[in-house]
C-alpha cells in the first residue's frame, strides 16, 4: 500500500512547525519493518521527502529520515516497510518513554 497517501501528507505539519511543542508534538504516522524491530514515527514533513520524528531501531532517537529511503529499504526477509494503518497519534514524549522502557 501507499506509504504516504495524500490524506496523511496534508495532515503532517511542515518541518520545524512543532518546535515550540517539543516532545508534546504528535506523531501522526507510524512506519515499521514487519520482519525486524525498526519503527519510524513522523511528526513533521517537508512536503517532499524528509520527515522529523522518532526512530526506534538500534537506538531510540529523535531525528530526520527520508520517505525515499523508507520506500527502498527491505528487512532481513526482503519485506518492504509498511505504514501502521491502525496507529493513533501520540505525543513524541509518550513514544520515547515507551520505547526506552522496552530496551
């Protein structure tokens, strides 16, 4: 399925739009590898390719990641990255705490 349909693109704030909110900013979309333990949460988007959000992989960290890379990457079994169709928006702070506790 489409990783970033227009309906979600339109909802994501521009890059840096949530700076004043800090960790209270909402992640509006979740991407994941179905065959690995990597998760990307997007809270901002430049409208073209670059997201800002939380990444949980080897480390749990805030940062930038690219839609083009998500579309190209395959997990260890060759499966593409998917968008969680049932994800409900959550504050970056809540997600950060959750993933750090899981480690």
